[in-house]
């Protein structure tokens, strides 16, 4: 068992990993938008799909959007 992650009862079938889950998953742009705006990871993924990976442009658009309720 990995000594870096504390034991969690009921997590016997969880995959072992040296990293903890991060907001937005593995995509660094999704994570960046979710952490720096009020967007959910789902909204961030959709925004990137529609407008590309230009972070300045994405931040500008994200600031005009409301967080998912």
C-alpha cells in the first residue's frame, strides 16, 4: 500500500496512485480554468472545445459566464 496517501476505509478497490485527483482531471487547461474562474470542470471542457486552448481568450470568456448551479 502507498504510504503517501492515508488509509481510507471502503477504498480497497480504488486504484493506487501517487497523485490525488485534481479539479478538472488530467487536462491542464481544464484544471487551470476551473481553478481560476467560477467554471466547473465540465464548463471549462466545453469552453475549450468551442474556443481552443488560448488561455487569455478562455479567461476573458469565462469571466462573462455564470458558474453552473
